[in-house]
C-alpha cells in the first residue's frame, strides 16, 4: 500500500455523530414516553380514590349488614383489588365517622343534637370502565334498590371533570406522539443519509467490480443495527438516570412509577433505534445504487 493512501471500509461512516444523533432523538422520545406513563398512572391513582358512598339505614342487625356487604362484593363493576391500594369495599361505622368529623372540625355535634344522626356506610370503588355518567347513574339506582340501603352518593361533578380532562389530555398526547415520531424518524433518517453521502463513490465502485446489491447493503445494514442498538441502550441509560434523580428530588413521584411500563418503554426505544436506522440505511443505499454517475457528483 502506498504511503499516505487511506482506504475506506465498506459500510463504515461517522461513528460518534450518528450514534449521538440517534441517542438524542430516542432520549427525547423516551422523555415523552415517561410523561405518558406518569399521566396514565396519575389518572389511575385519581380514579382509585373516587369512591361511591353507600349509606345504610339505621337499626340494621349485624346479619343484615353482612348480607348487604356480600351483595356489594358480588357487584360485577367493582374495581379489581391491587397491592398497596385501599380496599375495594371499606366499611365506616356512624360512630367512626362522627369521631373523624369531630377531630377535623373540633365541634361535637352529637352534644348539640343529643344523638348521632350519621349512618353506617360502605365506600366502594367502581372500575374505571364504568365511570361514565350513564353507568354511574344505573349503578346508583341498582344499589339504592337493595334492602337496607338509605342512600347512594358520589361526587358527580368530580367524575365528569375527570372524564373530560382525561379525554382532552389523551387527544393532546396522541397528537404529540405522532409529531414526535415523525421528528425522530426524519432526524435519524437525515443523519444516516448525510453519513452515507461520503460512501456513495465506494458503493458505485463495488457495483463496477460486479458486487451484488445484497453484498453491498449487508455491511451497511449490520452497522446500522449496531448503531441503532447502541443508541437505544444509551438513551435508556440516560432515562434511567433521569428517573432516579427525579425520585430523589420528588419523593411522591415513586407512587406514579410502573416498572412493567418502564421496561416496555426501554425495549421500545431499543427496537425503534434499530428499525429506523436499518430502514433509513437501506433506503439511502438503494437510492445511491440507482443513481447514475452524473447524479453522484
């Protein structure tokens, strides 16, 4: 080999620039994915704390109260119990409710009235699928039709506000998802196209010596898979560091974490980096393979 002559290896193009661009694009996408996960968990947490209050008639025996509890437990629209969550059905006696009210307000209304006018109650959590006004109205009517039930109450305005806000936020997030995906695809695609621009004459030289198209594409595609996977891993590592830092700074943020969803996000970034890199590389190489010599210049 003649001194000063440098050969280019087929399939090689700027390592740092391409990986850095892929990593940054996937990292920003991952941050947006975290926002979606936290929003979803926050909605779930809010809905878990929305309870329907079932007040019992006074004078019921323990046996009658037990029968009512069994009927409530058999309702098909109750939320599924989860670990570290409040019970789906929770009993609050009239005496316990009075003590709590007195402790919070400092006023003993039982002395003024001479009795405790409150009712024993069950607090039940309805599954989010039944949080529409129509379903909740039907549920209220059904429970109020049971023997021994005095009244069923829920904060209708709160449920309506939650449903409206969730719908609005979902539409906004869906639009942002589409925009971010398009930006990421264009960014990675343009980065790879610019990187492959320096290889266009080498690709043509391989064609002139009789190399098949698949033979020319193979090293580029393999390198694209490596770059995409490395970018996905680096982006995942960066997101993990961000989450750990945020958890130390904001302790309540841990309540919104979901390890399965976080793992799916990391895996999605890894696959997204590989897929976009490979597809963009293949499209760029095919373009150069079809170009005439004049177009290459």
